[in-house]
């Protein structure tokens, strides 16, 4: 639980081209983004004062907006520069940047045509999502009754705020039952991902990860696949039935915020935090801190 509310902090937030005092970074209650989910966002991690893959995240923010039928008035290079400036002004060492874009308040209508587009970037210190202990010993997931929608039902490639309503429902239920996070299946009943991170299984020393055709193909997921290949590990991207968790030796999640997060249980099935997970977590840790290419 956050101790200081996010609207009551010191610092500066960039909004539509201006650096404004943190508490004044407000939007009108009659905004399309709030009522109809016309909003997209990003999460960028900062390591040692440096945003990791900031340009890739800026490009994805623009691509997400396009999936939602709006165009950002800022280039990826401009958004990258803003991200770096906000990190520098906030003197963020190990933290998180939240770029967000939303449709404005010209009309209260399901139609988004003609709405203004707004963009903001904020950053704060945020070392880890889960406790230090959970990072070492793993988190517990509960399989959710909520599923990721099919690509015909939702803009699944976009990091769209509206899609997170499903994640919030799933995560709140998982936490109420004493779990750390939820595991969502896709619309076909195959394994998909957690509420804010992608999923990997280790089976007989090989990595298995679901095809990202109904959820976000995470930047961390792609980074970890490349790291694994560089370490000589076999990576199999395929449809995975939930029953296969019974034969998995290790399970972990990947995401900008989660990093490489070990999973110690899915429902009643328990896993060890094994060598493959640790190897990739360490390689990822080295890469994001600019310590070489992640090779051991
Ligand atoms: C739903 C969801 N899936 C996957 C990811 C992982 O994406 P990335 O590694 O680009 O952060 C995230 C986090 O952004 C997410 O929110």
C-alpha cells in the first residue's frame, strides 16, 4: 500500500509540454479518457538514474494510442527527452516513470472523434513491486476466473488503460484470497499472463512461454528471450495448456515493474526458485544496470 497518495506529492510532472507542480497536474472530471477508457500508458524503469529502453516504451505508447485510434502530438524522441528530464528533475535513482496519454473533454460521447489528446509524464522512486523476500523466494499466483479477451474483442496489443479493468478485478480477488497476483488464461483457456507481467515456465531446462496473440508482448519478455538465447537456452513460444504447470520445474514472470520475478506457487501447485530463473534474473539485472550484455 502506498503511504503518500499519488496526487499529494512534491515534485514536477510534465503535462502537454509544460513542467507543472506535482499537485497541479490535474484533468477535468468530464474527460473522455476517464469515462470511456480513451487512455494508454507506459511504465519505464529507472536504474542508477538511467531510464531503461525509454525510446522503446515511447514508441509503444505511440503505437498503443494508434491502436485506440488517436495520434500522439509528440515523437518518440521528444517523449524520451521528456522522460530523461523528469527523471533528472526528480533526482530519481531507482524508480519508475509513468507516461500516460488520454482523450480530453470536448465531448461526453462514446465517439472519440475530434477529442483533444493529452500526454503527461511523471516519475518516482520505486525500488521493487514485491518485497525483497518475495523477489528471492517467489510470489504466489491464483488462477483467475477472468480471462484475457480475444483479439477480436479488445485491442490486446495496446497498453490501454481500459484493459486493466480486467487485471484489477483479477488481482483484487487474488489478493483477497491471500495470493500476491492473479494468473489469467486467454479466451481459449490457455495460459496467458499475470496482471502486469508475462509468463515463463521452465520444463526440463527449456523455457516455454505463451504466444503473445492475446496480450502484451512485453519489452521485458522480448529482452529475456534474447538473453536466454545468448545463454544457450532453448525458448519455445507456443500455446500452453494450464495442465502443463504440473510438469513445470520453475515458473517466473517478466515485466518492466516486476523484472524477472520468481513464482513459488500457482494455486496449490508449488515450484522451486531454480537455477534457470536465477540465471536469467541475474543476467537481466546486469543488463538493465548497463553492466555488459547480461552474459554471466
Ligand atoms: C498486462 C501486462 N502484461 C505484460 C507486461 C510486461 O510488459 P513490459 O515487459 O513491456 O513491461 C505488462 C507491463 O507493462 C503488463 O501490464
